[in-house]
């Protein structure tokens, strides 16, 4: 039965690492996002329309949306990391018992 618990411990740690990656992304990479429009990097003042041409977004709107997403990504990353560490710790208690 111990073999089954070992991979779970590693899975919990992997989930914690994924949460930390989300936090690091929000803090480091999300601070200066690269804004894309259909495989083309956008520059200030440019606009992007959807494939049907029914909706247009400016570069500034896309940057604003990316900046608003940063705290959400960070909080979700912290929550995932905390949840994974609780699972990991609970799994270690079961192994010791």
C-alpha cells in the first residue's frame, strides 16, 4: 500500500510547484506582458479585430485586461499551492501511521 502513496506525495508536490509557477508568472512575467493579436505582437496604438470582424480591441484594452488578470492568477496560484501542501502534509501523516 505504501507504493500507492508515494506517487501521490509527488503529485501533491508537483501541484504545489504549479501553483508557485502561477504566482511567479503573476509577479514577474505578468508585469510586462507581450500583447498578441492572431500571432502578431501588438504595439501601442494598434487595434485587433476578431476573425469575424465584429469586435475590435485596442492595445490599451488588452494591456488593461492582462493587468487585471495578474492578481487573480496570483491568488489562484497561492490557493493551489496551499491546497497542495495541505494534501502533501496529510499524506505524510497517513504514511507515518
